[in-house]
C-alpha cells in the first residue's frame, strides 16, 4: 500500500506527519511532565502513609487516596454535588444553553428506540428541521462501557434522498444512585458536553459531500481538538445557571458554591 509500516498507514489520516514525530512528542511530554508527576506522587504517598498505609502507594491506590486528599485539602466531596446534576435537569439546561449559543430548538419526539430509557430529539433552527439526536445515557446490563458519539445519517441531498437531515446518537453509562438522598440519576457533565460537542459537529455541518462531511472530513485526532473548549464552558457561571440546580430545593449550584467559599 506504499507505507513502510502500520504506523505510517495509521498516521495517513491523522495530524501527525510521521511516527518519529509522534515518538518525539511523547518523549518531550514525558520529560516536561515527570517533575510535577513525581512531586504529586510524593505528596500522595506521604498522605497515604499518614493515614495508615504501611507500604508505598501503588497505581491502584491513586484514585482512592487522591479523593481523600482532595477532601482534606480543599473540602471538596463529589458526592455533595451530585444532587445538582440530575439527568433531566442537566439535559434541559444544556438545550437552553445551546439555544443561546447556536439558535437551536430541541423538541422531544416519540419514535421507535432500542431501549425505553433512550430519548430522541429533533433539532430546529428558525423553524426548520435540521437533524435528529438520540440520547442513550443510562448504564445497563449488556451495554458496552464508556461513552461515545456516532452518526447514522449524513447530509447528502445530492443523492436524491427525500429526508437528508443528519442523524446522530450520544451514548454514555451514567449509573443509578447508590444513596437514597440522591436524585434518580445524575450526569457527569464533562462527558455529556464532550459527546454533545461531537454530535453538534455532525448535526450542524453544512458540507453536503458525505465522504468529507461531519466528522468524516477531519483527521481522526483533529476531531478532538475543539472539544476541550466546549467542555470547559460547563464551568462558566452563566452556563452553570442554566442546568445545575438541586433536584429537591431548586437552589443553583453556582450560588451554593459561592456561599461555601465565603464560609
């Protein structure tokens, strides 16, 4: 196929120009990040010993002790924030934010789905239907782990299709609650914003050639470049006010966070 090895074949549809460039980048990244990593490792190791661990901390201990250290240093407990991110509230708030940002309207529709927990929405702009979105966000037995977005239908009017509106789906595995004082289901907003960013890339593009439209027309790794920007928007106070409300009290997360910092 004209390539010296599989690495060159793989990179032919990605941003990096050669395997050597990839290796150089990874080695440079390792050199620059190692001092900070060693510093954080020593800090975590010391904390673990102070709390009773006899041997040096192992990789499988990191998440556990990192969470305990975060609670001690910053008084942050992720469990306390879950009541502010109930699934339906977050989705509705995200749609309100996208209406402000992209002038989009979302309408839930009843169509055949593969599981009762799947929700389907039509996207409109200025009253015109521009696409369909499926959300399959709940974890269940037999479902593949992780989160992803993919496409079903691309915009392709040149082939004479009567309905050329694009169609996409976002899948995640948000678990059911393990405490009775939590909402029926909460969402990890970073994951939802990330996959929605991919879906919007697919649904909003106006490129009509199917082989280069949507995510198909971008290098495999370049598809991810803009996502950190979109994900970071979830931290903005004006965006949090759209979707982060306590499922019982109705109080906004941003207000509660400010009050906690003042105290």
